[in-house]
């Protein structure tokens, strides 16, 4: 999940939307790493510090992670010294990243729109040298983009102002932020679900062994062989269908969902432009339109 957010940063750099890095990607990374990254840190820390001999006195990671949000009155031993202060700092950073993630980009685009519109009213007819981002270009009026156009109608300016809808941008960003915050929890649960399924199927194999093989082995030697052969065949069939096919299929489907949906939604939107096949007739008409405008 973190790698998917990092790939999204490269997309913002490619499309020259650097403000998305500071207002979207960095808050997303802080939200994820301060909670779930810290959970991974506690797992590895307990694994490295405590051994099999001291495992009985080792604190529970589940209890420590729950106490991180509940602030209980009774303090536990903790994994390390200063754990309470570190967890409070992580919670403060997480809480501060949420409003930035919700309101940062819409407020920045609103400020950018107001600044560009005022600048375009006072001055027109200059050449746009550098396009910082698609949002900034869309917020520019037509008088700011076209070179040498000194006579701009007021209706075009009003149309350019009407195209910027702050409420729509705010709702879109809020929806994406809620999906991301809830997705971090659901994605983590999906990874844990793979581990839970493997444990469940392991327990099921023990049940099959206890209910089938032990029954055949407990019969006396006279009829034990006749009963043991079909029991072994039934155990082999159930093992192949339940433990191999079902386990492999469930892991395969979960892997597809985790990589296709819950990993790619961090950087891939899929709302590109409509494909238009190459045609010389369209190319010639485009050149004619450019010549007529010039």
C-alpha cells in the first residue's frame, strides 16, 4: 500500500501537480505509516527483542495497539521505554494529516482560482510560458492562454469562473479521503484474512486426520486393512480439493484483489482520454484549423 502511494508521487511529478504531493500524498503516507507502519514496527521489534524463553513475559501487541487509541488508566509494561510518548506523537501527526487530506487540495485550488482570476482581469494578452499543472491551466481564463488576444468578452470570463465549482471539488476530495482512510483499514484486514484462511485450513486438515485416519488406524488388524484403504483414498481426495484447490484458489483471488484493486487504486485512476485511431484526414483538418487561427 505504501509502495502504491509512492508510485502516485511519480504520477504527480509527471503531470506537474506538485501540490498533490504536499497536500495528498504526504498526508496519506503519514496517516498510513503512523498507524499501520507503527504496528509493523512493533511486530518486528517484539520478534527481535524477545526470545522463546522470554515470550511469556512479552507484552501483547494487540493490547498495546488498542491501548494506543484508548489511553487506559492502568499502564502496561510496554515494549520499550518512552512508548507512551511516541504513540501520542504518532496519534497527533495522524490527526493533523486528516484535515490536510480533506481540505488541503480544495482550499489550495480555491486560492489559486481567486488569484488567477484577479490576475487575469488586470492583465491580458501575455504568453503562457510554463504550465505548472492541469489544474492551474484549467483555472486560467482564455485571455491568459491565447497569445495576443486583447479583446476578451465578459461572457467568456464568467464562463471560466463558472467552470470552477468549489463544492464539487470539495465533495470529490472528501469522498476520496474517506475511501482512503477506510481502505487502509480494510486493506490491512485483507492481508490478515489470508493468514486467517491458512490457519483455518490447517485446523481443517487436523479435523480430517482425526475423523478419518484415526478411525481407520484404530480398527483391529483383521478388518483394518479393508477399512484403511478407502479411508486413505477419501482423505487424499479431501486434502486435494480442500487444502490444495480451495486454499490455492482463495489465495489467488485475494492476491488479485489486493494487487488489482487495493494496490492500484493508490496511483491508478483509469479515467484517461478516449482512444481515437490515427487518420490522415483528421490530421489535415487539424492543420487547416491551426492555419486559419494563425
